[in-house]
C-alpha cells in the first residue's frame, strides 16, 4: 500500500514538472465524450480531468476564464488551468486575445460590484431609493421609467410611485406590507416609515399620522380620549393619574369619572 501511494506521489510530482501532460491511456474527453487515443489528450495537472486538445483549445478561445471546463451539468470543477498549460495550447496572438477577454470580464464584474455599492450608498443616504433602471410595475403592469419608481429598502421590490402612494393612502393598517407576491407567497416586509413620509404630500402624511394615532389608541388598554365632543386629543394614563389636560382643546378631564371636570364645563 505504501509503495502504491509513493508511486502515485512520484507520478504527480513528475506531472507537475511538465508544461503539458498527455494521457498515457485511452480516455474519454470530458467535453465531447469521444475516445482519445494515448498522447492525443491533455490531463490538467490541478484536477486531472482529461480533454482532447481540440475541445480544450476551443474552450479557451471562446471563454474568458481559466477554470476547468468540466461540464457544469454534473458539477462545477474548481480546478484551474496553469499559465504554462495555456501558453502551450494557444499561440502568442491567441494568448493575447484570451488575456483581453479576461480583463474585460474582470471589468464587467467590477462594474457590477460598483453598481451594487452605489445602490447601497443611495439606499443609505437617500430619503427614498429611486429605480436606476426601467422596470414593469407589478401592480399596474405599466413600464416605469428610470427614477420614476421606488425600491423598497426592506425587500428591494420595485413599484411605481403612483401605485405605492395609492397603496399607502388606501391602507387600513398602520403597518403596510409590501404588496408583491413571489411564487404565490406574499412578501412579509413592511414599508418603512421614512419611505412613507417622503412619498406622501403634507395632507396625505397628516392623514396617515391620524390613522396611526387612532390605531394606537384602539390597541392600547390604558388609552383615555378627551371627552370634549369631536376633540382628537387622547393619552395613555397610569393608575395614579386622575386628571388629563388635553393638549388639543385645553380642557381638563376627570379620568376616574371619564368626564370633563365641572370647572371646564
């Protein structure tokens, strides 16, 4: 057993010294599945996958990565081609073209990352995050031009401003959830208060605040509403509080009696 292990180790060391490693026995190309005669295929030193020379060269000429081209349908190989293998397979001109494609792919990836960073910066600094690209509003199905819609900061779903404002104004609940459904599942994200404040005009925002206050009053066990007719004033009272001075109409309320104080009538 030790002898076999030592022999394999020596073979790997020997492979590592060569610029290219050819198959010693008949092998199937991992790309075209054709049988490769001995010394007509390439064994990659990093992953030991075997390819015919033609398939491996075409993969390099069409691609922009040094990853092993083992078919992704089965699994993605993490091995890479050594620079010496690329140099031996491609001509100097082909190597230059391959390097140019690599640089282009790297620039695209960098631009994509930069765009994501820019969006994150906008989301952090802006009051409302506007869409940088055209999209179809999932509510009205109209095309929303760039910077005419909103990206919700909790779930990153996009809606046109008009639909989002209507949704907020018509909502009965204070906590307004994103209306988007993905694969028959409703989004559970809540539209943030900052988004609501910056989307609504002053009148709409005041109405939203009034709804919020009424909801809070109804849900509180210790809420006390001013007894002056049509007054919107209310408060949360502690057990030892007996008088509520309404900040809206300035009336004094007797909390235990749940009535206006006699002097105020």
